[in-house]
C-alpha cells in the first residue's frame, strides 16, 4: 500500500463507521460486478456498450472503490494478517488446481 493512504483509510473509517462501510462495500462490489459484466459482454460481441478504453477506465475506477472499502474494513476490523493468511492459502489451493489441470492435459 502506498505511503499516506493508510492514514486516509483510518480517517474514512473513523468518520463514517463500520455499518456504513459494510453497506458501501456491498454497493461498490455490485458496481464492480456490473463493470466486469459490461466488458465481458463487449468482448463477446453481445452488445455495443461503448469503446473498450472507456469500459476499462470504469473498471479501474470500480476496482479502486472496492479496494478502498476493503482497506477501510481491514483497518476497522484489525484483520489484515488474517486476510493475508486466507489469501496465501487460497492462492496455494488455486495453484494446486492449475497443477492438477495441467497434469490432466498432459495425458
């Protein structure tokens, strides 16, 4: 995380509170899902939803919104280490799946 933003995340959380950020995280996550779906539909030529650069820029904005919310929640809940541990375990599990899938295609 870039220097300075950590204090900003703490300030946001202390100002708005946990309940607000729990709600905001669900709202921002839904907006991220919508943005991802628009790109998916655009790439599948299902719909003309605008140019891909604008769609990607909107995706980046929604990722930022979700990351801010998650950063605030991790600070407020003091769960940075627990989340990091979950991430490591889930990445290891996914890498195991990849290794298994690759072994199956080698047959």
